[in-house]
C-alpha cells in the first residue's frame, strides 16, 4: 500500500512538472489530475502508517 501511494505521488509530481504554464489563472485538466493524485497518494501513505 505504501508503494502504491509513493508511486501515485511521484506520478502526480511528474504531471505537474511537465504541465505548461497557462496565460490565465484557470484550473486546467493536468492541474486537476495532479491535485487528485497528490491527495490520493498522501492519503494512502497516511493510511498505511496509521495501521502499524
């Protein structure tokens, strides 16, 4: 479970790094996917640490 959370966080960070900058402050698809991925990965890591 911890490995899946780590992979999810890394993929979300890679999506954020490869996303281009938008000329206006809008939430585009890649930013939304990055946010969901970071939240999901963080929750998975927190959940796996709590069960110990």
